[in-house]
């Protein structure tokens, strides 16, 4: 999986969360990470680990059409 630039990762996390209508806390729970991780990713302070990116990609695959659009846009 190719690396995504930091500003695009932040945008991906935010858009995924918005499509799912989830808070940062709820998305963190779904991905098995802390709220602080989601917050840092979304604000561009850090990037998800390769494992977390794989989980995000799998989540997008489960989202159906909206997820497919995000996969095409970011991956």
C-alpha cells in the first residue's frame, strides 16, 4: 500500500468519520486506537501506523459506495 502524504491522511480520516457520522471517540473505538490517536491524525500531527492504515482501508471496503469513493480518492 503506497504511503499517503500527511495532509491527505488527515483529510481521509475526517471524511471517513463524517461519512460514518461518528465522533472521534467512536471511530477510535472501531479501529481499536485511542481518541488521542484519531485527534492527532485528523489534525495532521502524526500519521497512522501501517497496521492502522490497513484497518482504515478495510473499514472503507466495508462502507460500500462511499467507501469505494474514498478508496479511489486516497489509495
